C-alpha cells in the first residue's frame, strides 16, 4: 500500500528471523559483550538483549564503569541449566524447561527480577500440585517469599487437609499434641470456663470447622504440651523444618476430625508443623450454641488477659491523605474517597485502639503531605477535588482544636512533599499547574517571620515523592518525573543548601509513604507504574544502602505512613480496587506487618 504517496511495508517474518539470528550469534559467541559465570559455567550473551528482559541485569550493566567493555556477572547460587533456559527465553520469547527444572528456573527468574517468567513458573507448579506434593510446594513458596503462590498453596491445603494428612511428607512434619479445655463465648461478651486448669492451653470454637485458641503462660515447666514420641526433637530437625519467615505464626488449615478433636497445620515461629488438639468436655452449664467470633484461626502466645483483635479502621476511607504523629497519636487528614475530597481529620490512640475526630480543615484537601512544627500541625498545597493545585495552607493548634490560615505558597503546589527541619517547614517538588510533570522547586517557611523563601532546587523533577527528615538532613524519595516512576533519592544539607543524589531504591515508585524508625528510613507501598504495591524497603544512612523488608499485608498507593512511639503505622490508600480505611503496623523485630493489635481484656 502507498497511502498519501508514502511507501509502507511490513515484513511479518522479520522479527522471527532476526530473533533466530540473534540467538545463533549468542550460541556462536559472536558480538557478545557479556560473560555470565554460573557455578563454574561460562555463558556468552549480548548486554542489550539481557538488559531488556532483566531489570536486575539492567541495573548491573547501567552501573558498569566501562559501558563499552565486556561485562562480567557471577552467580554462585543458580542452576546453569535454568539460566540457559532464561537466555533462550530472552532471545526467542519461548520458555521451554523440563518439569524437574521449573523450580530452578523460577529461582533464577526471581534473582534476575523476571517477574513474568516467575509467574508462569509459579502457575505451572500450581497446575501440577496434588496432595502428595503440596507440602513440598509450600516449602518452596515460603523460601521464595512468594505471597501469591503461598496463598494459593495454603488454600489448596485447607481444602484437602484430611487427604494430605495421609501422605508421607505430612508424617515427617513436627507434631505438637495439646490437651485443651473448651471455653465458650457468652451472650454478654465474656469468655467463660467452668473448669479452669492453670497453665494449660485453652481453645474455643466458632463453628465446626474453625478454631481460635489462646495459650496461657504456664506457671511451671511441666505443662500439658508434649512433643509426640514419634517426632521428638523434630522441631529443630532440618528435614522437617520449612524455612518460613522468622517469627511467622499462622494456622494454615484446620479440620474437625471428631466431636472433640481438631487437626491443624500451622507455622509456629517459622516452623511448619502439625498440631493435634484434644478437647475436654465443656461443663454442663455451657450453652448449647456458641456465638461466632469475629476472628477465627488466630494464634497468640501471651498472658490470658492480652488478646489480639483487628485494628479499628478509620471512619472514612482515604487516599492521598496527610498523616503525622502528634503527642503520641496518629493524625490522618483529608484525602479522597469515591465520593468527594475530604476536610475531616481523624486521630488514632494506639493505647485504646480508638479513632476520634479533630476539628475539620477549612479547605477540602488531598494529594498533600503534612508535618508537625513547634507542636502544631501544618498542611499546605494539594488539591481540593476541583482545582488541580492549591496555594493555601493552614495550621492546627491542639490547644484550641482549630485550624488557622498560614501565608500562601509562592506557587500552587499539588503532590508535593512537606517536612519540618531545624524549626522550619519545607515543601519540595510537586506537580506543575497541568499535572503533567514534576517540579524542582523547594521552598521553606519560617514560622517566626511567617514568610516563604526559596532554597536550592532538586536535581530531578519530582511529584508524588515521599519526604522526611533524618539526622539533620531532608530526604526526598522516588516519585515521578512525568508519569515515569523513579527509584532515585536525593538528600538536602541545610548547612550548605545543596541536594545530593544518594543510593537508589530497589523499586521505582510514586505515591509511597515514608517513616523513620531506629535511625533508618522505611519506604512502603506506592504505585510502580502498573499497579499498587505492598513492598517495603529500608535505607541505612550509615551504609548508604537500601534493603527489601517484609511486605505490608495490603497494597497501598497514596497511603499515609508514620511512626508513633516505636511503631510504624500504614493507614488508608488505594489498593488498586478500593479506597481503604484500614490500618496495619510494622514489627521491627519480626520484620512483619500485621492488621491486628494486642489489647488487654478486663
């Protein structure tokens, strides 16, 4: 065809032919500029091809001091056959692997950050899973840290627990036998037990298939808990232990096998094991029907008066909200829900697990950040849901429970970072008036003179970045230049008014949250360019390094993250489908996030 006088021709065989030739060049070693050393095996390839399919290798090649020389990459923990499978895939888009090799291909794809291959391998493993292999598959999914795969395996185990219990792999697991006293939940919301025995575990049921139990702290060592004779010492046996995340406590599946016996598969402090629960008969005064409990399948090893419950949600779902810690409370203000841009402000007390309302802001506001300066809460800029950018700001005075206007910004700013540093308020980056690209602008507010002045601009345009203070420096993390997500990080030194690029994050993200704990930065959630994410990473300023940490329990884009006391809280945001009003907390010791809180029951 020659429309408008231009010659147009599409060669349908060109790509297939070129790909085949590229792969032939690789196998013959021609024009290769990469040497992969995989457990003593050398493999040649072309840097441009591998960089296109592996973000991990892209980063390595991008940091090479000599971009025109030959790159050398060494792997001591991958199967050479699996890497060869991935090389063929990189050149041909065809993934071919023997069934015995799929797990190694998955492991190699995880290392190289080839997520599509990892997902395909995971789906293949799931398609071949049966009652004989599911425990082995769970071991693998846990070792790989693949929450999606792990959840699907656990769902299969829950559905087929009795059949699985007859398999050889099940019989090799450590076993725990518990003799328990059944409790019941009375109509006046009390746990009643007519035959309490000190130091023994107590179990109460919510229906015929699910249980919840709380183990009392034993007053002496010779309690009723025993390891079965067939598996003594198995809890530390290498053959029986699944490498689950440390401190993971989870009931994977439970089944009622008789009137007073339950079979459970659980992860106890990172060890996958079997629990047999044999219940004593309830006292005659127990009611015939037991009201259902809100949370089944929870496991808690604490004194009996300390119980675990889901954290109270906010009254409003919020995305693009502002969060801060003030006077030992978590403050969540503004944001969007599906109906409107919000003015409301909620305050969370961690000690009572209770949300209350503060005075609402004067202006509906979302896509903003806020900070505490000299005991007062500042919000500036953002969007009111109708105008893309706001220049107004306001300050909350906790002594009068009211908001007071502050001098307007020098320019309208939405999606900007806000942070207090050395007695002043900084606003950094943000969107231009059309929301098409980020800004380099950095302004500072002096609460004494009540005026805004400019300071050094950023090195890179940014909006939807995470901003915080640590060690006398101001950090701006990730964000987007236009719509392309960034993993770069800049640090501001107020002494010489300069911004410097430091180590980049592992994951590019915009709309993430950041908090400081134990002298380190924790960045969580956000949007990676295709979907809301739950991953979290930690920056150690002494090492100038980022490290991946435990994932949040829910993806959260444009959520609020703040430290209250010694705990990081994540609240609200958008999970890709719903605006959230939920809360979760991070445990530094176990490197885990949880939507539950522990409270005393009196």
